[in-house]
C-alpha cells in the first residue's frame, strides 16, 4: 500500500495550523505580500550599500583617503540603483528564499557579473569616475557573497538548524546507497520543508571503499554494519530506492529491520515520480522488492521502429498481461491501438487509463470473443492491424482441468481464429503469449497452449507475416496468481494453503514481462519461439513466509497448510525441454528455441479431433496428455488419418 511520508494526519494538522494563523493575521499577511517587492527592494538596497562600503574599506585597509570618501558618497546612489535595476530586470527580486537552489546562486552570480560589466564600461568611457577597478571587483564579489549567503541562510536554517533544535518533530532516518540516485533523493527529502524526516546519513550498499561524505551527507558505514548504525544513530526509518538491492539482500535487510523494530520503506526512483503530485512518496516494502530482478534494458529504437505509426491490436487487452502490453505500447505512439477483449468492464477500465496519455494515438475498443471466427474476421477487416499481440487465453490450471472443452475452444480454436485472420488480412507481425506450462505439459491448460504454439509455428511456415511465440512463467500479481490468494488468506487470518513444500515456480513482474514481449516482437523473423529469462525458481513456501513477514506479522502467526498437488500441477516448471536447440539472442534476457518440425497434416488432424463434439472429454484429455511423448506424436496421428 503506497503511503506518502507527508501523511494525511500531518497534512490536516499543517492546514489547520495554517488556517488558524491566516485567520488571525490574515490582513497583515495580505498587506505584507502586497508590498513584498517593495520590501525586498529596500532590503537589497541596504545590502548593496553594505557591499559597496565594505569594498572601499577592504581596498584601503579601513583607512579611506579623503578624495575616495567623496567618490564613495558621490557614486553610491548610481551604483546601488544600477545594481537594483539589474537585479529587478533579471528577476532576482522575486522568488522564495526558503527554496533557494544552486541555480539561484548561479543566477545571482551572473547578475553580479552583469553589474560589474556595466560599471567597467562606465569607467572606461567616462573620465569623471575615479573609482579603483579593485573596488568594483570587490563590490561584485561581496554582493554575491552577502546576497547569496543571506538567501541561503533561510534554507540552511530549515534543513540543518531547525531539525536539531526541534529534533522531537523529525524522524531520524538513513538511506541505503551512495549512488547518485540515492544522494539526489536524500537531498530532496532533506530539503522538503513539510517533511518530518531528518536524513542522518547514508549507508553504502557495497563493501568497496567509499568516501566519508557524499552530497553533504555522512557515509556512516556499509550494509553489513546496519545493526550498529541504527543503534548508534537512534534511527527510526530505513529508506532504500527501488532497484538498488537484490531480492536476497532486501530479504536480509527486512529481517534486520524487523529485529531492530525499525521501519523499512521504499522510495521510488525519480522517473517513477514524474507522474506524481510533487511530493516525495514512500511505500512499504512489497513482494516485488523481494523478487529483486534487475530492470530489463530495452532496445527502444527497435521497438519504436516496430510500433510507431502502426496499427496495433491486442487481444485479451483487459487482462493482466494484455493491459500492461497496452500501457507499454502507448509509449511508442502507434497510429491506432485496438483493445480487444470479452469483458466489457476491464476493457473500459484500460481504455479510461490510456485516454489521458495516448498522445496522438487513436484508441478503439472492441468487445469480441476470439472463439467467434466471423466476429474476429470482421474486426481484422475493419482495422487491418499491422502488429498483433495475442494475449487472450484461459490460464487457470485447476479450473481448466474441470473445463476441458472450454480450454480447447478458447486456447486452441481462439488462437487459430486470430492467427488465420492475421494471415488473411496481411498482418506484418503476430506475437502469441505462451506459458512455461506448455513445456512437457501435465495440465489441460499447458497442453492447449502447447498446441497453440505448434499452430503458430505451422502457420509461420506458409504465411508472409512474421508469426512468433513468447513463452514465460508466472507473473506476480496477475489475475489468478498465488500472490493475491495469499494476501486474501493473510487478511482473513489464515491458513495459507500450499500444495507441496517442494513446489517451485518462476516469477517476474508484469511490467518486465510485457516489456520483454515487445522486445522479442522487434527481434523475431518468423517461426521464432522465444523464452524469457525468468531467473531462479522460487519456492512457494518461501514466498508465503515472505508475505507473512511483509504483513507485519511474525512468521508463525499464520498457519501454512499443505493440501497436496492438484490435478495438472507440477512440482516445478520448465521453460524449455529437448524440443530444439536453445540459443542466446542479442538481448541477455531473451533466449530463442529452434523448435522441432511437426507434420502440418498431423497437427490439423489433432486439432480436428480435439475440437470435435463427438470426441469425449476423456479422449480429449488423453490426446492432450500425449503431447510430451514427441516421438509417438506424429505416427499415432498418421495412423488415425489412414483409418
């Protein structure tokens, strides 16, 4: 659950206090603001006079000769008024001192240099001025120091002095990391006036040597010394920005913070806050952080070349993967984005989300069922999509074990309908989303996805379009995944149901999977079977224990019950078998499999039998479960054809 450091309660207290003061001093404050420029001009006049007088005093070691004293009084009105005019015209009499920045200091310096240039020019062209050049230079330098120092003093007081004076009003915190991103975020947090937090220092995320000071913050030690640092500095909150630590390190840090009764929070990276409300939000650590996958680096130019200005269609656009693919696609400015799905509410939701950031892209929503061949044909005839992402499918393993025909019609016939329409209407590129459960399938869902893969492989050999498949494992938080189930069970007080203690699964986040799908689409030549690098398999029981801890409960507070493997489930998943040669692509997280060839006639006969109403459910299941016996696959079907 995302929460801002500036909580609603603190906002309410601040607003209440502000309104009370406004009601009491409203007239005086409005009057003060009305004459703000006048007051600032008066203050700057005094500062300019002081700087000019100090320049003479320093130049002559406090003993100013008589004729230079006269020159001082004669020239001071012209010098001071000129500087005031230059400051006014450059906008340096405006702005709030409490938020002065390095840019303001540069602007003040440039303004002083402009004034210096005017005085130097006046001295060069006038014989009546008898001011030493050193006085003019000293005056400019002193003006920079005095004006800049006075403006900075307000911010210095708010950021450094006030937290020490009223330390009970500020939460002592440390930030993990010494990289530029962390230093930048620490500076932002420290400089935000209404933020009740004081950054006591930084903690290096690595054991390599590091400087003692970074960006004005003390480097207190390394992550291995976090226990000692927290105790010595009386830290209440530990902050870490996203993507800095690996999942394993994040787990250790979470355990340490829990043992020390210290809050651990995530600060989003700068680019992740560009669409926010201007505050500096943090959130509690979540399961994505413990996954700890490094962000996928994309070849944006290749993806842009594929998508920009094209007509793109996404099936299953309301689903977890389909909707995220749409979010990623909109960044690359397609000419048209067609959102196709069966559920009207989900299609409506993703449409409303994309409307605010579509740019020049035209959005079209289509409520259609991929099982309806005529309807899909009409959609392709109307929009003529050039790129198609086929994400519509039934993915729930136990549910499809009880609904075998529905799995076949949706996952196989539906894929056929969409692929055939893409071939007929000359789509240039077609990408099907598949699953790791299609490898040596033991479930109806996995087997139907495997047949769909084979069909895409088959049509790729006879179509001018580039047909390809992208296969990956589980995505965190998707509809029907284990994470939402565990969250609900924890909220209800347990127990957490796990089929087997040894069960493992591959996991990646929805955005990462969707980005890599786009990257694979830009790389395919036709007939490709891409497999995403899912990292190391994670034990489901470890995932459950992590989620219990993330909920703020001790590990034993929620019971874990082992229910036994359900029909169709495996203890572990695979992303590839011995179906073909595996090779690395140009992208480190995308591999390519050279699939084995199957007889197109045998495949067509298999699909005919699977989709026939005369084929019993038991026979459909038998045919599907025979897919992993690859050597028997073609001969068996060939015999049936002859019969």
